[in-house]
């Protein structure tokens, strides 16, 4: 009877052989634990970073509490303060308060101011530890645009400079009043512009000066009716409304008015009239 020898594929290693095997030595190196000293250094670094973040971004010492505005003439400084205060109440990246001087976004503040007011040379500076300065220049106003809902300073290009806060502060500026119910304001990027056309502004400015030259007292309101192509002035002291065509020769229309006042309707009789219409060729209509 013969017996065959059986071999097992299972190998057993003693602790001595395990430590001596170079393959297991490499594996042990890979799973080596972080030392206590390294852990302490990492903890110290985390605490230090947290302390710096708190000191710079959450410490009240760098919290903005002073906003200085320079250059405001027609624009109420309170409106600028409201814009800045609204931004200071927000958070950046959902976590950092905008009231912190390092977090406060100058670009966002600029865009918001330019969205509401047409100003030039706008500069915003941060002054440590808690101050923001805002400097800008206002363009010169040519007139005031009026329509249902408000009054607005405009320049010679019909760009809206800012809302009128108090009509008594407009001085001798001419007021252009929009007659149609549709708004005459359109937005172009961050600016807003009047859509009637610069010829209407120039017509109103020229007419009021010409009317003063012939000693005819009119109100400082020029009514603009673009669909009809006309502008209107009211003679002061409950006088008639004078209709001009903004699309025809204004000098000819003024000449017809002078002839009418000289030959048929003396100035002391104007209060009895309801209107004078100069828009149609060589004819003058009045009632």
C-alpha cells in the first residue's frame, strides 16, 4: 500500500518572520500613525488661523460705522447712505458680514450708486479701521423732466442725473412736462434717458428765452406732446396756453405771435384767451 504525500497551500508566519519580511515592513510604514507632536502642531495652526479670521472679519474693531460722502449737490446724501446701509446689512459668501471693512465690496456699492444716480468720477475708498469715503461729481443740469410719478434732473443729452428731492431747489431750471400717459423714460444699461428727443429740449429752451425777449411772461413749464409734435407754454397770471410745433420753424411761429400781440390781442387782454395755436402754416388760431 502506497501513500501520497499531501501539501497544504496555507503558510503560517511567526511574529519573528513577520517582522523580518521586507514586504510587511513597507506595509507597516504606510499605516504608521501621526505622532502626537504633529497633531498638536496641526491643532495649533488651526487655532491660529481661526484667531486671525475672527480678528480680521468678525472683530468689531473693523466694523464700518462711519460713511463720508463728498460731492453731493442735488442728490440727497441720505439716498447714498441708504444704499450703503443696505449693503452693510448683507453677508458675502453667505458667511462674512459686509459691515466688515475687509469684506465690504466697493464694486457692488459703485454699481448700486450708478444704477440710481448719474454721477462721474465716483471713487470709494476704505480707511482703516472703520471708515468708508465716497467721492463723486454731479453733471450740470439742463432742465427737469416731469411725468406722472416724479421729477428728474436731466442734462443736455436727456440723460437722467438724479431724482428731484425738492422742487423749490430747482431754481430757474426749465421743467419739461410729459403730456402722454406713457412714460418717456427708458433704461440704457445703468443709465436712464428721456426718449422724446433732444430737439424738444432745445425747442423749449429756445422758446422760453425768445418769449422773455418779447416781454411775454410765461410759466417755467414746457409741456411736451411728442405724438402731436408740439410743445406748449402757459402765459403767466392765468393767461392762455400757447401751442408751438417743435417740427416747424420756431422763428416764423414767434413772428406770428408778435404780429398777433401787436395788431389784434394786446398783452393786457391775454387773460381773456383760452389758447393761441401757431402750428399751422401762416395761420394763427386763438380763442
